[in-house]
C-alpha cells in the first residue's frame, strides 16, 4: 500500500503550510499576551521573564531540531510508499526525543538550582526573578518533546489540520491562566513572572496529552503498534539527520539569547525594546516556520517519489508564498511603526523609548526580507538530508553575528536600532551560504544516507 502522490499546486501547499503558520500565529498572540500582562506587572518582570524564556527557548529549539529528523524520515518513507518504515521512524524518533527532553529537564534545573545562569546577568533584580521562573519552566521539556515528535509526524505526512485547533486550545489555557495568575483577575494571586511560567507549563502539558490521544487513535495508530519500540538502524538514521539540526537550532537561539544579555548591559529601556521587537519579529517567524516546515516535507517527499522535475516549480511557489505572507503581516514595521510603538511606550511619557522602538522595527523589517528567502533555502538542504551542511552554514553565520552584535553593543555603544543591524549580517549569511551550497551539492537526489541499500 502506498500513499497518494504529493500535490504541489499552490492551494495544496497552502493546506500544509497554513495550519502550521496559524498555529504559530496563535502562539505569537500568546507571547504577546504574556508580555502585555507582564509589562503591566512591571518592566523588571517583563525583562526577567524574557531572559529566562530565552534560556528555555534555546533548549526547546534543540528538541525542535530533533523533531525535524522525524519529519524528514516520515516524509521520505511516505514518498517511497514504505508505510511500515514510516510508522517505525515515527515511533523511534518519538521515544528518542522524549528521553532527550528528560535529560534537558535534569540539566537545566540542575544548573538553575546551582545558580549557573547568574553570570549572564548584570542586574541583581533581574537575577532574583529569573531563577524561580526557570525553575518552573524547566519542567516543560518532556511534554514539549512529546508534542514536537507527534506534530513532526503529522507534518511529514502533510496532514497538518490538527495543528491549529491544538494550538488554540493551548493558547486559551495559557491566556486564561495568565489573566488569573499574572493580572490577578477573578481573585487571582498576582504571581507575576512565576504565574506566567506556571500558565505556560500547564498549557504545554495539556497540549502534549491531547496530541498523544489524536495521534494514537486517529492520525497514526500504526506508530503505536508493534513490539519493537525502537529500531537501532532507524535510531541511527534519525540521529544522523537530527543531530546537526539540533546543534544548528540550539546554536542559533543561544546566540540570539546572548544578544539580549549584551543588551541588558546597555540598559533596561534597550532591553525592553529588544524583547518587544523580538516578539514583533515573530510575525515573520509565523510565516517562515510554516513554509520552512512545508519545504522540508515537499523536498523529502518529492525526492522519495522520484519527482525531481517538480522541485523548481514547488520551490518558486513556496518563495512567493513566503514573501506574500511576510509582507502582509509585517508591513506595519515601515508603514506605521509609531502606532505600533505607542502600544508599549507612551510618546508623551517616554519619547526616547517610543522613538527607539519605532526605529528598531524598521531595522527588523530589513532583516525579515532576507529571512523570508533564507528560511526556504536552508530548509531545502535539510529536507534533502544535507543537515550537516546546514549546520556549518549556521555556525559560520552566527559566529560573525555574535562578533558584530558584541562590537555594536558593548564596544561602540550604538543605539539599539543600530545594534539590531547585526540581524542583517546573520540572515544575509544564511542566504549566501545556502545558495552557494545548493549550487555545489547534488541535493536533488537527496543525501546518500537516505538511500535504501
């Protein structure tokens, strides 16, 4: 029994990408709501929770990278019609990722208990709020690992419809609990950053349990059947694919996190502007995540089906959709930045903060133009199995990025909108490196490690 060939018509590609992007959009609004509640609790609460969330996000992206290995293998086996191997890849990757999540929980909570993150922060008040936030948030790696493994299986099969309702349920839980624990509505205790951490943990755990039920009884029951929970050969194949992506994603987010720790030494206003701009940047992330995930599935599946002739048309469509989505969601950064900034900085009471955020949004918009294309380019390499090549591109780009960010922030003491130009260097490097690699490697046939013996 084989699956139906993958359709690459624009509307069918959108059917894969839109639920992923909308699910990410829902998460964007959750983060935005978190920031609105925390900013009302105080600038210190917002900055401490923001920095702790970046540490959490660094390790979360390692798990996200691991899920990419599941997605690539599931898409490849579906393309070749090997549904039994597809189920085995899903099951093996899921077990491996949950075990990795447990290891990360022990690691992060251990370092947090011993005060290992404190040297990253110069402000003692930020440190005092950072540690209890991460002490709660660190328990989320296991449910997040399970959630990512299950969703990667669905995306690899190009069956993404459950992603949006699942995201909506998680978002609803998070927002209601934020209102209760952070804002103090309905007689809540107003726990500040600690309340936001508890709300996120409960939302993620609920989402993981719901996803398990959907996968077990509807989306992919075969991946829960059979005596062998893990296949060594499949585990090795998953590791070879996932390890470079885990390193790549972890490296990226840890480098971005270091940017915010640099900015924390510049000033609290600059740090607040950066956290808010990071959240504004997530609108582009919403689009590029959905289309990047779709690109990996499309490339892996089409190569598995032997339809290399369809790759150029599919990729051009994905690039066009990427720019259409990015321009739709982020045009306000250059069209009406003052209006956006006014929601976070009162121009009458804090004109310096308002002006700084308006200028920084314009800088971010330029970086987003490179991001829209580079996200597709590097996803092509990953979908074709060239994940090690993608890692080296990432390593080179972030190395230059961190040097530029350090110089702009701490040596040259540049304004915050100038410091954010380091993102131009990063996304430009990803784009140039990916384009060069696609020219040099035979990616259309897929990486040799994915070929059947």
